[in-house]
C-alpha cells in the first residue's frame, strides 16, 4: 500500500525506511470500502 501511495500524507521516509503516521492512516482505512 505504501509503495503505491508514495506521495500520501500518511507516509514518512526515514532514510531507507517507510514509516506510517498511524492516526492519518487510520482515517484513510476508515474511508476504504474494502481492504
């Protein structure tokens, strides 16, 4: 999911690692119909 949405507001690039802003990501998940 992170690979497909590299410009998303819920992602942080920390060196080589992709980290997720949990609260913002939870809001995105809540809006999705299917996971």
